[in-house]
């Protein structure tokens, strides 16, 4: 089904640009009948694209309560049977973290727009939801040994900090340490277009 993106609520041009590149990397880690929980779905564009190509994947979108009506509308209009109605998952509210275990957890462009405590909470959510030997997929920009991967990411950091001093491009080493504490081991760190990375972890 072709999605008429001009009518999609909270439409993101960057999501539209990167969705196929992400899918091409994700596909190798998604066996048949896999279940995914997504944190911070916003418009649901990634979920709509991925499940359109792989309808065998059961995908659960989530977001904060304020974003849920638009997300639900997009899924209702454009989603297939394998894309479930969205649920609330708010990294501030522990009561919203109670969901069924899944084979994998996915998030894109979230860790750099939330406060450090919420990044830590994200890994608590992953620890609660991902089954043994399950996967954790994190897409977005990162720093390595304190250095940005590009001049544009350094400029992006300035924009992020002006928008919210608690946000910012995260150090890969810190994120990897949080993953280790949550019992995930790094499987792959994939360089993506537009100076982003796709981190793939497996539950120990």
C-alpha cells in the first residue's frame, strides 16, 4: 500500500529519507514472526514502512500520551494487521512501562532529544521488555571518544543544546555501558547515511 504522506500527521521528512536505509540493515536481524516494541514512534513512519515490507513482523508502536492521537490516526489509516494500535510508553512514568515481552526493541532519534536520566530509563524499559537472546536496535547520532563523526553533527549539538540544555548527542561509550548494565551485548555498530549509526545489541 502506498502511503499518501502529505496527509500523515506529524510527518517527518528525515524519517521518510532514512526509512529504507534502516530497513535494509534491520532485515538481517528480523527472522519470521518477530515481535518488536518501538519507543518514541511519533508519526509511525518507520513502523509503517517496515511492516509494509515484512507483514509477518508484529510491531507495537508507542509514544507519550500527547503524541498518541496522531500516531493512532496514522496507523489506523495506513497500517496493516501486523501493526498494533499504539500504546503509551513515557520514559518519565514507570507505570507506562508495563507491556508484554517482545523479541526486539527499536528506537530512532530519541536518545539525543531526552535528558540523561531518561536515556538511563530507556535501558530499564529494554531490560523489562526484551526476551532472552532478543535484540535492541538504536538509531541516531553518537560521539566516539568525545568526538563528533562530522562537522554537521557538531552543529546539530549546538542546536540541540539551545533547544534543551538536557538534550544532546550521546557518547557511544556511555550508551554501551548502560546497555551492558541492562544485560545487552553489542553485536554491531553500523554507519548509516546522514552521519547516523544503527547500534544492534543482543540480550545476554
